[in-house]
C-alpha cells in the first residue's frame, strides 16, 4: 500500500490538480538569453532616443544666432617717419665720404628741430656700381665701363610727439637746399595700447550680441539658456570718417592719425 503511494524516487509528486496532465518543461537557456537580449535592446533604444532628442534640441539649427558689434574711435600715440638719401662718387671712398656728410647734415637738421638721438635710427649703407654703355657713331653698342658708385641710406624717426614729427616730415626744404637727395615717405601712425583696446571691444561686442539674443527671445516668448557656440570676427582698423573698405583678413590702417576700430562677435544660444 505504501509503496504504491510514493513510487520510486525519480517520479514527480502527483497532486489532484496535476493528475492526468503532462508535466511542464523548464525554459531552455537559449530562450532566456534571447529574452534578456530583447529587453536590453529596448532599454538601449529608449536611452539613445532620449539622448538624441536632447542633442537635437541643443545642436540643431534651432535656437537663436545673433551677431554683436562694437566700434571705437581713437587717436594714434606713436608716429614712424622714414626717409632715404643717396650719394655718388667716382670711387667707393669718395662716395662714402659724401653720404657720411649727408647723414651728418640730416642728423643736425632733425635734432635742431627737436628730434632726440634716441628717436633717430640710421640704416647701414648699401652700395651699387654705376655702369655706362658706350656706342659707336653708328649707334651700335660697343661696351660698358664703370662710371662710379651709388650709395644709399635711410633714416627712421620713431616718436610719441606726433605733431613735431608731422611738421618735420612735411618740410624738408633745408635738406633739399643743402643739395641732399632726400626722399620723404608718408608718416605711419600706430597705437601702443591696441591690445587693451581690442579686449574692451570684444567685451562690448559680446554684451551687444547677448542683448540682441535676449530681445529676440522675449519677442517670441522664449528664453535663452546656454551658449552653444561663439565666433570672433577679425578686427577692422580704418581711417576715421573714411570710406575704407573692410577686408576678409582684417584691415590695419597706418596712414591716418585718427582711426576707428571695429569687431564683430557671433553667438548661438539654445532656447526654451
């Protein structure tokens, strides 16, 4: 009687509910792995979709892009004036003696007009041979011969006294009267605090761009959030009150004492 109840040790325990039904088979390992992989894929897709949506929100063409600008008029505080002169001699020695004398006359003229020696700079002397071509009575070239030596030298005046150097550069009559072959270049005007000026303009242009972005956002019931990108334009330094054109690589005027500096800044803001 008892042996019929339990059967052998390998038989499954039978209950009234399961009697007459085949036993359930356990899930195979491959099916479990497939289910886990499927659930993981769904989770990954959800995360990726969320991140992609966030990326599109902040990095697509949406948002506000504005260009701010700033400009400033300023006066140069440094002048550079250059001039050159030459002399001739039958021999190198005589030519050098002549140009040395001219240099002394020029130096005295400049110092007499208030230029200090520290503001003066003479270049080294360059020399070239002067050749003359000979022709016969029929106009045929028959040869060349050395006809002397030409020497060249330049002088540069660098000063913070712009008015003084301006006046000298425009009046070199005495040098010409002294038989000096002097050629005067146009003065060049610079500003020694240009780096500080550029930083101030960048700050002003950035503030101007931000103000424009906020105005646009307020007009559309939006709000600027974080800055997505910023691009700095090139500096344009032109003559004041002139029709000077801006250039792609930036302009840098040295011919005018009074100048205008301009810079642009492009900002791109995300909005919500």
